[in-house]
C-alpha cells in the first residue's frame, strides 16, 4: 500500500471540511481552526492493510466549540466513504469522537476523531 498516496487523499478530503490541514504536526502559529491528521498504526490484516487515522481539529480556547463541532460533524460523514481508482482501494470506517476541553490543552480546544481505513491491493 502507498501510505503517501493515501495521506494525500486524506488531506484533500479534509481540506473540503477545513482549509488548514496538516499531516503529523501543524506549522508554527497556525490560524485557527485547523486540522492535524496522522496514521499512528498500520496493521496487516490479510487480505487488507488497516490504517488507524487520527484526526484532531483545533480551535482557539476562547471561542465557542460550535465551529469545530460543525467541522467534526462533516468529517464524520466520511464514514463508509470509499476511494477506488488505479492507485487506491480504501474504505473509511468511523470509530470514535472525543472533545478535549481547553483545560486539557494550553491555548486551544480540540475534537479528536478516529477512523479505521481498510485498504486492499
């Protein structure tokens, strides 16, 4: 499986939900709200390879959570999304969502969303 090709597709999908999307870590002093995504684990599960996709949506701690909740809702709509073309065959499966209050972060609030992406060759 081509992890970078999958990451590029994930970034494109997430950019339709929020224009500021980063893989693994944000730039210094990013504009809120923004998304950071990463593949923390990849598991061979023949005949598939499963990617655990972690998505964090951040916003300024002083704002209402309404905007990131709306972004999170739109990302959850990717449940059962399928990519099927010459490069990828992938199925997105929503697993969990959690709000992280600004008391747990220094200067932001966040929503974490987890997906499993099952890919086939």
